[in-house]
């Protein structure tokens, strides 16, 4: 394995205000990040748990599409089943079905779910899940010298943002990949670039802050340089999983090229494909020619940002 994506596997019921709906689509941050990475590399594995009710055909489709699923484990609880509700202004909320498993339950992956064959990976991407599960996995990855990247989700944030900012995963990850909402929730309304410089001094080599329709801000902790990467404009059907797909592309770009700008470009292109349909599986149909074409367009629009 080159890259492993650790996190949630869900069934998603998406309701768009004055728009289409989709039920029981295979989703979850580990799948979106894996498929975002698959656009650029082979050797992608998933670590996550599904319940006894999860359709086997979704797992088979991933495996047939070139994703290694040895790290997908069935547990004897219901799967995570979510309502994804989109308001008229584009904002959204996630609501667990009444019979769904929640985070901080047996549905969260543990270090024991990581196959031995995955432990030589270039990077393990740690997606959002319960806080204690994240801590256990981050500790395991660090102890076994497995480089890891780290994403955060508001659903897993405790009320004490200061404690979250100093948690083990934040200070030991190589790549920190939050959204702007998570940055503000943890650190408050501080000027972004000085904050990124400060956070990078605590450990991460690079930070990418996802800013939705405005693209992303990436910060190179070694070179102390920052860049703005715009989105790739495309028709939007469902924005679910865009940030996770970005993470998968960013991780591959960073490790395959050693260039943080290229990492931001790859992440942006992965996100652009994720939003074009419901669920994540449709990303298996994306061609190399399409990814290269979009990457060329995004690459030409990256801007350097003065830090001081």
C-alpha cells in the first residue's frame, strides 16, 4: 500500500432544497478520500468499519475499481446512516438516522483494524471520527513511524477548542488539512496566515485550509510560503465529500511530487470531481485525461500570498 485512508463509511440520504434527492448512496470520509487519491495513484487502501446491514455490493464496487478493501471490517452494529440536509443558501446539517451507529461507538476504526500489509504506507490519512478513536489511531501511527495527515470535522469537536488545538494528532501529523470553519472554531477569528505559521511550528510540514467555493489556502511550513489555490468551476450536484476528496488528492500530490503547490492542485481537482454527482462511487469513472486537463487549468491560477 502507498496510501491508506482511515475513517468513516456511511450510507447517505441527501436532500437538496428545491433540488434532487438520493437515498442509500455509499459515502463516508474514508471512501471519498480514497477515491480522491485514486485519481492520481494506485495502492490506495481503506480502513473503516461497516455494520451488519451495509450492502456488500458497495464494497465489491470499490474493490473492482482498484481500491484495497482489506481494512474494511464488518462489526455487529448498525452502519452509520445519515440524512444530509442542504438548505436554500447551500448550508447543510448532518442528522443520524434513529437506528444508526454514532461516532464514539464500535463503528469507529481502531489500530487493530489496520492490516499489517498497510503499515509500510507512505502516508495514512486520518479522517474525522470520534475524538478518542482519532487519538488512539494517531498514537499508533506515530509509535509505528507511519507518517500521517489529519483532517478534522465539526461533528467530532469538543467544546474546548484550546484542548483540541493541542491534541496529539495536530502536533504529530505531517499534513494538517482542516476546513476554515474548523480553524475558526478551534483558534477563533485570528488572522489566518500568522496563525498557520504558528501552528506549523508545532509539527505539521504543510497545512491546507479548505475554504469552500473560494478554494484553499496552503502553507509550506518549511519554506514559510503561502498560496491560494482556486476551485475548478464545474456543475455542482452534491458537495458532500468534497473536502475529503481534496485531502486524498492533496496527500498524493504532496508525497508523489514533493511540491505543496502541486498537492493543492491535485486536491482541488479531486474535489471538483466529487461534487458532480451523489455519493462517491461515480469517481471511479473519471479518466486520467480529465484529471490532467483540470490540473493544467488550476495550476495556471495558483497565486502566491504575502505572509507579512
